C-alpha cells in the first residue's frame, strides 16, 4: 500500500513538473509604439541614413505587415490613438476627433478635457472619461488584479491620456504652454522617477535650444527640391508647440521612457507590464512638404536613433526576447499642400460657415422663421432638435431636405445624415464613414468635401485641404521569439489590441470584435 501511494505521488509530481515546463510563457513587457504621421515611403526612402539598430532592426527581424489601414475616415491623432488601444472604431469608443461640438454648451470640447481632475505641472484638466470602452491596459489591470503596471508617454496630451486608458498608473505629456512634463491627478500622485524626467527635459532649454541637421547634406529623396540646411530656434508663445512638432521632441520621449523602465521595477515578475510610447514623424510646425524637406529627413534620422536607443535600453533591462513590441502609425497627414491653382488642378474653397447660414435660411423659407441649425464644427452640422420638435416636424424629413439642399453646393462630394449612417442601405465607402461616426458626439449631418478643395471656416480662421490619397504605413510586431517575415495581406489597426491580448493571455478590450492576427 505504501509502495503504491509512493508511486502515485511520484507520478503526480512528474505530471505537475511536465505541466509547469510546458505552460505557455507570456512577455514580461509589452511596448506599444505609435508614431504620429509615420509613412512607409519616407521610412524606406531614408533607410540609407539609418543605423542597423533602429528601424532596420525592426524591419529585418520583425513580423512586418505592409498593407495597413484605419477602418474609418476622418482620422486624426486622437481617434487613431483610441482605435489602436481599444481595438475598435469611433462608433464604439466615442473619440471621433480631437475636438467636437458639445450640444449642451454649444462650444467645442477637447477629447480629454475634464474639470474634475486638476493638471500636474499644467493648467489643463484631463481624464479619459470620453473614451467609452476599455483599453488594452485596462484589461491587463483587470486580469492581474491591478498588479500589472501601465504607463503612457507622449508629446501630446490626447495621445498620452487615451493610450493610458482608465486604469493606468501614470500618463505624461509635454505641456504646450510651459514645456514641462505634465500629467493629471486622475491617475493619482506623480511617481518618484519623474524627478529625473524633469531634470533631463530638453524642452526647458528653450529658447537656447537650436535644431539643425544631424547628418551630412549629401542625400536627397525629394524630387525637384534642393537640399538646404536649416537652423530653428523656438521662441514666442508657440515655442513649445513648435518644439513638439520638431525632430527634437523624440529624444525627450525616449529619455522619459527609459527612466520609467529603469525606475518602476518594470517586468521583474511574471506579471506582464505595458508601456505606450508615442513619437512624432510629421512635418515641422504644420508647414508643407516643399518647405520642410530637410527637416523631415532629419526627423526620421533622429527618430531612428531614438528607436535604437530604446531597444538597447529594453534589452539591457529586460531582454528583447522577453518583450513584445508593436510599432505603427497614426495613419493621417494634415499638413498644408502647395498652391494647386498654378498647375490648373481643380480646387476651390468650401466655406462651411456660409453654407450653414444658407442652410438655415433654406429651412426658414420651408418651415417658417427660426434657428434650425444649432451649430457646426469641422464637417459636422448639428441641428436644433428641441426647436424642430416644437415645430412638430419630423427630424427624418428635415434631414432629407437638408441633404437635397447641400448637394447643390460646389465642393461637396457627398452628404451623410445621421439617419443614412445608422439606418440607411450600404453603399461603397459608407462603412468607413459610419465607423468614424458616433451618435453621441457627431453632428446630424456629415459633409464630405471634394478632394482638392479646402474646408474653410472663416469664423475660426482655419483652412484644411481635403485629400483621399492612399497613406501607406507599416505595422510591425517585434521580439518575444517572433519570426522575421513580411506579410502583404491587408489588415486594419484594430487588430493590434486583440493580437497583444491573445499573446499575454487576457481578454481583448470590451468593444473589440476583431480576431488576433497570429
């Protein structure tokens, strides 16, 4: 009997040891890198100027998806960050853009504004309250009973807060007024390692800081453009905003990320941790490509060095084989274009403020005196629901008349009413329009301005050229024993969150219905 019991115990121990050995491992750290306005053509074009430890390492050793898109239109920095981290579209997560019109106050609101939580080193009050679903970091916190550490580091407030989600430990960005690293009391007290981040903040060297080329001017990718040197200093009220739109800002981001990794005991146990890092790869200070070709080239070269520096720091602290990294772009380009009229390319100015005034006059002529149009913002027009109800009018009928009237304007390619987006029949392209719409935030009417035309708001003094050009950018997964391969199958960025969730064995964010990639 004793011999039989001993044999059973030994067999049980052997089976337990086998299970322990075969238990699937998970990454100790997930690093999500989102690069604002990163483009595949520029990424490849400047590759002769890269080292072997930055972009080349990711592209040569990572799993690279070359055909990647966002599954909605109207992409900007905020909606892109929210989509990457939640694995769903604005129709579900609620962040349709950086700003939208608040129907209650009839004023534009910023996507992460929240007066309930004071800023840390900033006057801006912020929280992720408008993000209506869970994020990758949120689900990691839930799955580990709060043990996992979640941080977000970005030049911009919206990307920092949205990438952090609701349950993060801390989120930081560079304040546009003071240049200081800022945060919000929503996430609690500032971590002790922020002392080092503040002390090594290059933005505080402004106005003594100068941005000049970091390479020899003997390589030029752009056609019909001379390679000219430059020297920029940052002065005046826009100094810190200019800095955040320059190639210098990424060094600040990397420094902060390295202090976070080294000071927070990141990835020292079997519980995975998560850091969201946002870099910048756009044109300088919102200028056109032809004005800033050398600056753009320098930005990519400097960013390559920061990527290399970050990868080396992770390898020393944790090991790249124990880390799962994803890299992608915000997938949009809002820089102004050159004058098209001198090339006789069809173009024009669609003035939204005049259009709205005429629309209200048209509805007045049809239904009687009154303010039928409540407000507008961007390409969104908001009708006065209470007034329409008081007039005992059917909203559907009013929207149909608005649609018929607006189609008569030059510069309008299409008009999408809320009724058409929510209840209408499918038509080519309407799926992406609907995905970028949210019933709570969006207007009753969405105008699609014709390509080549500029959306002009004379009341706010803004002008934005409309383009439908294909914006090519990559999605790279790197580390954690992934095989190096290039995959040309089309994918959308909402697959990132479920793919990472699958690898760290947690639930995908609660509005994510996309399948993991691998």
